[in-house]
C-alpha cells in the first residue's frame, strides 16, 4: 500500500464534512446557507463553460452557492453519490480535488451528473475552497 501524503487524510475528512453540510442545505435539513462560508475562501473563483466569476464578498459567495442549492431543492434533491474522486497535493498549502457526482432524489432517480474540480487551500483559517471549476458530464 502506498504511503499517503501528510495532510491528505485530514483534507479528505474536511471535504467529506463540506459535502455533508452542503447536502443538508440542499435537503432543507438546514436553512443556514451562510454556514457554508466556513468552507469557502473569499474571494472565490467560480468558473463554468460559460463564465468566470471572482466572488469578492461573503454575500456574493452565498448568492452563487444559494442559487445552486435552490435549484437542487426545486428538483427534490436527497443525496449525492460520488462516482469518481481524486485528491492531489499541489504544494504544502494547496490541493486539487476532482470529482464526478450524481445528484439524486429520494426515489433514486437522477437529477444530474456533474464534474467538479476544487482548488482547496490551507491557511490561517484552515481549509477553504478557493476555486470551484464546474465541468460537464
């Protein structure tokens, strides 16, 4: 078995906590979307096929994240299944996490599949998602 890089297990545990908090907001188990700010850096770089946004305030980050949460709520989101994921350390303070997700309803029907990449940095405030790259399935 290959030896894991220092900090990688901690980073993966932190990311799993982020996914739980995000899913709780999408399911309406929590209405406190602002709690997600503890997972995002400000500014946050958000890129899609159509746009690049530099979100420079807490309100801008919550506005963008909140829009996605509202779309998933409207689609009766229940859970996320991780189809693929990989985390690599880029340097001592930065990691790249890539994942392929399936968003599901309670009955198991699929809402959508998404490929996402997260640039996760570690600084004085702990781990933070500094860039979110939204890909296509």
